[in-house]
């Protein structure tokens, strides 16, 4: 299992890539690591933060996709009816956009630092964008 460190705002999380369930998405994301960006609070989905990626093409289609990621799950929406994006759930999420419901590839699960997920989400909601960094450890 490949371990990942995610630093978001002032918090650090650790998790693993879902290599068996989403091998193409994992390979495409690993090729771009370390991956550094900004998170903002989701607009329509509930308790989550997201990384808007515009027309960035990861070259993957849907695999291990879900509309309802659990807290600590990271999904990649590969584009289509909405822009490409990453979403990190910190609470209840029904993944959606202005175009309606979306489904994203669950490719990363956070397993450590989860006690700070909700605080990160609320901080992002109330204070605005936060830095995020994904790296292999």
C-alpha cells in the first residue's frame, strides 16, 4: 500500500492510495506528485473541500466512482459535465455541481489525522482558501 501525506492548511493527514480499486486514477495522480494547489469549500455538495482544476486532463475515465464519499475519502472527478476537480469529504457529502449530481473516482483514503478534518473544513468555509499538498512518503 502506497502511503501519502496530505498537508492542508495547518493540518497534516496520512493515508493510502486505493491502488487495487482505482489503478488508473492512482497512476495518473502519482505521476503528478507532489501535487500542490489550493482548496476552497464546496459550493453544492455539503461538507467537503475541493480543488478546482479546470480542463486539466488526467487521462482517466470513471473507476471506483461514488457520489457520496465518506469523511477522509478523496475523489477525482475527471471532467465532463463539470470541470475536473478533486474533492475531500470532511462530513456528509452528496457530490454535485451546478450541472447536477457528479460521481468521482475514490482513489485516496486518509486514515490518520482525521480528528482535524472537520476543523479544516470549517476553517476553509469561514476563512477561505487553504494550501494543500499531496506527497508520497
